[in-house]
C-alpha cells in the first residue's frame, strides 16, 4: 500500500511542478531596452538591472499585464 501512496504522491508532485512551470510567464531574453516600447519614456537603470531583458517602463508593464500580456 505504501508503494501506491508513494507513486501517487510522486505523480502529484510532478503534475503540480509542470502546471506551475506552464503558468509562469516567459522571461524576457536579451539586453534591456533603454526606451519603453509603448510610451517612448526612458526605462530607469534600476529597472533594467532588476529585470534583464525588459522592454517597458513599470507603468506600461503594469498596463500590459492587466491586459493579459506577458513579461517584457
């Protein structure tokens, strides 16, 4: 019986890990931009350092996510 419980727990752990990975937004790739692609304002250095590959300033990124977009 213990073997069955162990296999079920392993399966549940693997399933949860795969669902969490699928739900995680894709990380931006490449260098951060210095100018926001939406509003043409500067992207602060602190944001570019904190989020490598970012393409939007924080206000535009927030609006983008509210509309269902992914990171960038």
